C-alpha cells in the first residue's frame, strides 16, 4: 500500500531513500529550506517538492534528513504537524577526532532522543544510519539488515515497510533508549570503513556466535 512520505532535507539521503521509495510506489514529498534544491532533488527521483512544513504535513511517515546539528532549528516549528506520525532518524552525529570518529552527543542524549524531544508527539524510529547514501540508492541495499530502535509499534511497522521497500531487512533491536548504542556502533563501523578495515570480519555467522 502506498505510504505518503515527507522528507525533511534535500541532500544525499533524501535522494537515495526517497528515490527507492518513489520507485516502490510511495507518494514522496521532499521539503527543504531552499525551494530550488528541493525542486532539483525531487525532480531527480520523480517526487514532489515543497517546504519543510509541507513535507511534515504530507507524510504519514517523515524522514528527518537534515542532520543532528539542524534538529533544534528545523524540527520544533514542525512539532504539531509531526504529532502522531512515524519520524525516522537517519542521522550520524559524529565528527573526526584524534583517534577516530567521535560522537558529538557523547555524554548527553542520543540524536534520536533529541529529535524525539524536539517533536514530542511524534514516534521516532532510528533507521538507515548505518549505510551510506550510495548503498541505499543502489543494489547493495538488497538483503542488508537495517537495525531499528523505536517505542511505538505502529511507527515500527511503517519503518519495517519502508526498509523492505529499499530491498533491505528490518531488524528490531530495542526501544528508543537504545538508539545511542546504534549511533555509537556507527561511529566504530564507519570509522573502520574509513580506515580500510572490514567490520564484517569481526562477526562470526550467527550459528557460530557461541563457538
Ligand atoms: N550521506 C550519507 O552517506 C549518510 C549515511 C547515513 C546517515 N547519514 C545522515 O543523514 C543525514 C543527512 O545526510 P546527507 O548526506 O543527506 O546530508 P546533505 O547531503 O548535506 O543534506 C542535508 C540537507 O539538510 C539541509 N540542512 C542542513 N542544515 C540545515 C539547517 N540548519 N536548516 C535547514 N536545512 C538544513 C540541507 O539544506 P541546504 O542544502 O540548504 O544546506 C540539505 O537539504 C545526516 O544526519 C547524516 O549524518 C548520511
């Protein structure tokens, strides 16, 4: 069934995920602060363009793809429009540090928690943050496990659909209070990719997990 999806932001993740969702038959509207960028990005994937408020109002599900640093500015004015909806958070709040990627949220709430606090009536689900935009846009998303953290069963069900519609496999790994663990996992995994290490080599097959 077609889902109305609003996307906040018109960058790499908006185009990658929005493109897959549009091709799967969903009704996608990309909202951005720049009308021109929203128009160009939306046109490139056969979606519609608008403002942040139009995207938030349009979506039964809304993807926040503006980045953690922009949450405090972009989200609070949309809180009423986002109430009751699944709000997907793909952000990676991290910067390079002296010995690898560092979470900008270290010692404080996760980026997903901050998003939830900025839109108190919305149902936040952490999703899609572990893969690069190029992965979501292409065939390497096929069969990929996508860990999800969220508290609301209906929002998680929508997230499951949207994960399946990029060709991937949803993996529920807990409530929103665990989203910080997923964000920390990304700092390690993405740091390893940058260092030309393969994180997959750390993990035995599940049937051999205990020896
Ligand atoms: N790129 C990846 O491979 C990847 C993978 C996993 C997760 N992520 C996460 O996904 C999120 C989006 O990444 P991206 O690569 O798509 O970013 P991007 O290409 O830089 O796009 C960001 C979008 O957010 C908008 N934006 C940023 N700050 C804003 C502000 N203060 N007010 C209003 N709009 C603002 C930008 O608008 P302007 O064009 O006007 O600046 C742009 O439309 C980030 O949290 C990132 O950590 C990215």
